[in-house]
C-alpha cells in the first residue's frame, strides 16, 4: 500500500434504519443480554437483524472463525443494514483480521460500534480501508443491562446520528476527576482503543500508526506491572513518542489502590517524560457510564482542561 488511505465516513443513522448485531469475539455469559440489547435498539426506533451464528459458542469463542467472519461480511453486504454493533468483547477478533474482505467493507462503509477486543477491528478497518469506526458500548455488558445510564445512551445515540462535529466529550457523572499528566494542546486524528489489543497488533500488517495522531488507550483487569509491560512495548516500538498527544480512559479493576505503584503512577511514569500533552480519565473504556468515541477523525486534546473535542464530523450526511 502506498500513501495514506483517505478517510471513509459511514452514513449517519436515521430512525427506522436496521442495526445488525454480530459476535466477532466471545459468546454471551447470559442470553438475556441479547433480548434486552435488541429491545434497547428498538426503543430508539431502529429495526434489528442478528447474525446467523450469533448464538453459537465454541469454548471462549462465539462459534467458529468461519461463522463469525461470515456474519461480519453478511452485515456489510446487506443493503438494509446501516450500522453494525457487537455482542461483546472477550477474545477472538484478532483471529479474523487476515481473512476479512477489506474491499467489501470499503465499498459498503457502515457504522461499526464496539470496544475492548473489538479494538482489533477498529485498527484493521481504519488502516486497510480508512473507515471511521466507533469505540462505544456493546450489548454485553452495557446495552443489554437492566440499568443503562442515560449518559451512555445519549452519547451513543448522538454519535451515530449527527453528521456534524461532535465537539467536546462531556464529563460523565459519578466518575473520578480526570488528571493532567502533561499540560498542553494537540490536534490530530484519534486512534487506539484497548491497550492489550493495541500491543497485540505490533509486528502485524494491522499495527497501529500513531504518527502525528492522538493516541487513546484504556484497560481492564490488568495488574500494574502488565500495564507497565505493554506501555514499555509501545515505547520500544516508537508508538508513544510518535503521537502528538495521549489520552487514557479509565483503567477499570487494574490494581489495588492501596498498593504502589498503581495504574496511574505507572501510566504517568511512561507518559510524563514524553513532554507531549497527556491526561488520564476520559469517560471511555470498561465502564457502565461511557462516551462513544469516533476513531479515525481529527480532534483537539487539551490536557490542562482534560478535554477531547472532535473537530470534524464522523458521519456522512444521508
């Protein structure tokens, strides 16, 4: 591939459009989340279509690689499906990347929403097709919950329907105050996602490109020494220094706060010496209350104010 791939923006959602649900990674621990998740989308005025293999399970995978891949391809091929959302994360998305039909996806750009293990899809689709995708809630554990926070619902709905710049990600109620690591401002295309998955792409054709970009990272249930190891790996690969700014979401369940160094100390130890604008605590990641973040478009990071503001539309007008 030569030269940068142009940004490819999917069309905005309209009321009555069809949402496709796929399971690229792990199966549900409780099938009730699927029924409640379908009802969530219907309550917003959308139709719902589920992948043919969505209820399969082979150990820690939601069915065979071939079945999960077929569902993903079918949703991009189906002219009635306007957005694709993922059942859950877990593990398995990386296994699909080599066999994805990127030309099919390039010819049928659609909204794709997910996070955690779905980071692998975000990175691959952006790198191979230029598609803008959305780091946001899935059926498990958010959209199929019996108690979905209004913040999560409202931010998701707005992100998928507004064909103009979203502006600043609003602060979320009930979360810790964000922390400035290095003050300053930076502008660039937002890329990233789950730290484990970002690290796992290194050395592959889908390796993250952070040059002149704003790098977003988040993590869950990883001990501080493992966060240290993954950030060290990204540093050794030149990925931290290449970014114009770095913003961390909230690392959920990543170490006992009474033990030092904790996750924030580890993150600060790696990011502070870079001298680029960085902050910790964006309301995104493994949280019931989470924002939906477009990946692949320009934003402005203000690390002193701890804000991330989108400067261009993520969606094409219909």
